[in-house]
C-alpha cells in the first residue's frame, strides 16, 4: 500500500462497518507497521469525536506522533499540543523526504508545508502578549508571520477579506443559541475572527459559538492550538473530517435551523454541494449569512451559476477584492448572500449538477463548465488573473454589475 491508501480504505470501510469493527480492522492494520501518513491515521478521528471516545482519540493522536511521517519540528508541536510522547527515531530530513517518503503528505513541497506550520507556531508563541486582546493579537501575529517571507504565505481570509467578514459579523443579530460554521479551518485564523476576536468579545454563554470543520489532522491540531492561545476555545471548536461526512453528524448535536452563518472556505467546487446538504438537513435558519471565499481562485463555478442566475429567489452578491498577501495584484472574489429556502424547482430551473437533460439549460451548463476548464488550464499556464476574471464574466454574464461589486480601489 502507498501513503494515503489507508485513508481511502478506512473511509470506504466506515460506510459498511460499525465503529467497533472498524477499530478492530484499524488496530490489526497498524500492528502490521504499514507506511502511514497523517491522513491515513487521522481518518479514525471523526468517528472518535462523534462518539466522544476520548480514549481512542488519544490513541490516534499518539499514533500520529509516533508512526506517521512528520518532520521533527512538527512532531514536537503535535506531541506538545496533544500531550503524547514523540518518537525521536522517526526523524525525517530534507534528503530522505523526496526519496523514502514520495507520495506522503510530508513530501509536499519538499516538506515545506509542514515546516511552515511549525515556524508559524513558534512565531505566534514568541510575539504573543497576554491580556484582554490576546485573540486579536494571535490574528495579528499570524498575518505578520505570513508577510515575513514569500514562502511563508498562508491562505487565510485576512486583510480586505477579513474586513468583509467583520462587516457581516458586525451586522449579525444576537446568537440565540445558534452557531457560526466555518468549512476549512486551516490554522484557525478565521475561526478566531468568527468567535469575536477582533472586537475582543467576552466568552459568555450567550455569545455565538463557532464550529470549524477541517479534514487535515495537522491543521486541526494547529487550529486548536491557536484557539487555545487566543483563549477562545470556550466558544470555538474544530472537528476533524470532510465537510460532507460531518454535516449530518453536526445536525444531531446542534439541531435543525441552528446555523446562523456559514463561511465556506474549503473547496470551491463543492460549495454548491455543501449548500444542498445544509438544506437537506434543514440546518440553516432563515436569513443566515452565507459567505464564500476563493470564488474566483481556485473558483466555485457551479455555486456561482446557481446562486447568481436570474429567477432564483436567492442572489449572491459577488465582491471582487485583492487576495491577502498578493500586494494588490491578485484578484479574487468573495460571495455573500442571505439564505432563503429555495422555492420548489420549476422545469425551467433545473439542478445543473445532478444531470440536466433538457436542451437549453444543459447546453448552457456544458458550455459554462467547458469554459471553466479552459480557465483552469490558463491558470496553470500562469496567464494573468485579469484574463480569468474576464473569462468568468463571459461565461456568467449575469454576474456583471451590480451583482459583482468592485472594491479593488478601496
Ligand atoms: C483556504 S484554507 C481555510 C482558511 C481558513 N478558513 C481561514 O481563513 O483561516 C482551506 C482548508 O480547507 C481544508 N479542506 C479542504 N477540503 C476540505 C473538506 N472537504 N472538508 C474539510 N476541510 C477541507 C484544507 O485542509 C484547508 O485547511
């Protein structure tokens, strides 16, 4: 088996096995000392978290610390944060990373992705000052780190994107027991913001609760650590797993109509699917804020198509703004809308992603998706982001003003 195969295997087995049988399979697989990756072992975390099985959860983190391919600096952080002993023999150096660990997560960018996370934690811990504004301090420290070097850049919603989020938070009504959900936690930056870090809101029982969903266990670990450093873990938590698997579990905990804000920042090509899942589970309250990042880069084509077309009872406003850390040269879009339950679909408003068969809609959608592929191809060939914007506007013509708001000059 290759690195990453364990993840696929146990994800598939989980569909048909109860958790105890799955755990037995997992235990015997681990006993065979396979070549494992963080994601392979982390696949057991969602089940442990859902069943509140702290003992097994601790065991998974212990295996991640001792068995998986972690750089030493990251191993130290994970073992410190989760309270497990690290394995000093599991040392991975720059030379071996590209040879012995080819295909493993650690080998991405020659191990730099992990190194960057370790350096981030060191930086935040070093510059942080305790006090009532500690959470905002963590936000500032993360941005400061990201701007230090070209290759320390972090894909977080900071700068103008953060201002847009603040605007939505400032206009939110009282929480009334509802939650704000973030899809894709990464290092916990926006999770802190959603928990009221910028306004130094106090951790009170009536405050908004925040739930971030994150598939990568390393990111989960760092995000939880940042929430602890910012003293917001009383309000905000991070759960491990893929959004599509976690949403049905979350509704059991929080109930229907419990979500007052969703910040989708994980994978643009899935935004429309996750929104449909939220609707199927009846999780969103009326007028819930839906905010989507990276709608242009890497792009959320079907979401844009569905939420901006004329005749829909919902309408996303799409903001064009500079990407954080791109020195004002890289354009991205964020989408914002107030949730209204979808009207029953008429024959002229078919669902594009589940197979349109009738003429006009199908032809338009096919054209749209094929042009989107061309746009993606252009991105890979490093053609400027302006071209990408123009292409998008060409294929989603109803996005032009006033739906697309330009705030590049601000
Ligand atoms: C752009 S980062 C999120 C940044 C974060 N929202 C912020 O502003 O601080 C995207 C994150 O989504 C996670 N992710 C990607 N696909 C996911 C999925 N299907 N389910 C859960 N998390 C996912 C990635 O591991 C990554 O950490």
